[in-house]
C-alpha cells in the first residue's frame, strides 16, 4: 500500500503524505486488480483506480502490479489455488490456458449492464468469447506491420519494398549501395518466423497451428516452405542472421537497443504496431519511420497478416462481487476521464469513445494512426485477419518452434528435417497441451 501511495504521489508531483489508520473509516468493499507493465502504465493505472474509488465511496482497489517476468507464473498459481485477483489483465492466448471450456473466468454477459459493450465492434467482443461465454474484453488490438527507415533507403537511392519480390531483392540492393553492414530488416527470430508464415498463409492458406483444432495446420509441403522462406530471408541478406544478432548482446535484445538500428544500418522492422513508439524512440529526429505496404502475392489465399488482442481484462471465477468488478472494467475501458489518464499505456484503445478522443486531441501520432488504419482496413475487408489459434503462443510450443528455427539459423538442420520436426513434434506437443 505504501508503494502504491508513493507512486501515485510521485506521478502527481506531490509529496507522500501518510495518515494514521484512524483518520478514515475502513473501506467496506475491496477488489483486487492485477496487471503487468512499466512505470508509465503503473502510474496511469493507479490514477485511474483512485478515480474509481473517489466515485465509489466505501470501495478500495488493492493494486497488484509488477513487470511481465513472473506475472504468468504467479497468476497460474493463484488460479490453481482459487485465489486469483478479482480483475486481471491477461494476454488473449491465456484464455486457452485458464478457460478451455469457457468457465475459467466470470461470464461477463451476466453483468452486461455494468459494461460499455456498445463501445466495441461485434468482432472485438467475439475475441473474448470461449464456448459462447464472454470471458474477457479487449483493451486493444495489435497486428504485425512493416516499418522502414526512409532515410536509409533514400541514401541508397531505393524505394521502400512494396511486395515480396521487392523485399527479397532489397538485401542485395541495399548492401550494394551502402555496404555489407546494412540489412533491410532486423532479423529477430520470432519476427522472421511470423514474416515467413505470412508468405505461407498467402500461398497455401494455412497457418502453423490449425485455427480451431489442437493440431498442426500446415501440410508437410507448407511446413517446408515455411522453413525455406525463413532461410531465404537470411541467405538473401534481407534480414540479419541470428548468429550476428546473438553476438551483439543477445539474440533477443530489443531492436531499439541495437546500435545498428539507431544508426540506420538495419533499415526495417517487422513489428507489432503497439511498439512503434519504442522503435522510434532511439532513432535520430531526421530519420522518421515510415509504414510499409504489407506484402501480398497474386492470388493469395489469406491476408497473411498476424493480429490479435494485445491485452484483455477478465474477472476471476471466484470473484465475490462480479458486478462491481465489471463496473471497474467498464471504468478502465471507456470512462472519458479514466481514458484520458490511461492514454496509450495499453496500446490504441479498442473502445470507440477513448479512441476517438485520442484522435480528436491529437494524441495519436500520425505513424501509429496510419498503422492502426492499415490494420483496421484489413479487418474490415471481406478477407479480414484470421484469428490465430491461441495455442500458437503457448510457451511450450513457442520453445519448440524457436528451437527448430534456431537449428536452421545455425546451419544444423536441412529444410526437410526442420519441417518434419515442426509437423511431427508440433502435433505431439499440441496433443499434450490442448
């Protein structure tokens, strides 16, 4: 509690004033809320919770917040023991872990009167449904986009890549113009796995994990194409090789912390639109990022774009005051004053009112707005953006995928052997974790 008061006071620029426990009457109703994030998200959320308390005399929100590391492990233990928080921030993929049959969280449909459901498109509400029950509401939606350093391409006299052919040719052209240290893309492993999967989805109409079943969705031929396209991105010097990345402070070191990114030698990034501000933060002011066109092949069977809710709010199954908890979620998602306090600390809001307020107030930077519109336009199209199976982001399956692609990156496996492992071991893993 002292930590919470200190952070609230610091965020408001006021000294911390601790009062004796007999000054105020004890709250009659207490809700626990848990989330992860950084200092900015913590401070903004604490202010929004204080506003809720102010509007609901006799209610106290016990804040339980931390960084991401360890959050899932703690929440898993709490859920298993029936002591989970009343309101919790979750990843969308965790619905498959905690609520396989739709009964792992409180059904929010039963508390619709306390929720701003009219602020969400039907497709957004569907994202939180499991077995017909509304388990969670999306705070924001995110998808993968291509970001380019215009300055680097301008120095090379090259246009920004507009399709797959231009992308695969960009490596040789950029390096020929500016030198061998230059790459069109930062080749972080998971980023390139997703980019290669986009190509496979367009060509074969298949994602790695079947969208509705706990099995590998790719045929062996499609899986081999997945490995082949990943290898092509590296061999044709479109993306930085994993061994090079690992030698520069670790294979998973964030892009914005890479010296080759800040100097423009790595000229692009395949990233979530929600990290645009981070990627831009370490670039010189005269090197603004540009949004690229999403590559598309003729006759594509799928958009290939990878998108999902970035964060969601859920109410614990054992919550004793689910109606009050739903009211808190509604406050955080759509109350105008709370939305002003929270801003973009959890991404571009999915709720209509807060999003429109950001745009009207000029608080959504042009690049982030352009990326948001690119994603929403694709979602609104007849093709849409297919919702991935949440098992695709299961930690154990993710480790398997990374391990297989690492053997490719380090030249320890052929395309055929890697594809065989992705299919056979992937199916075995999915049977165990479904």
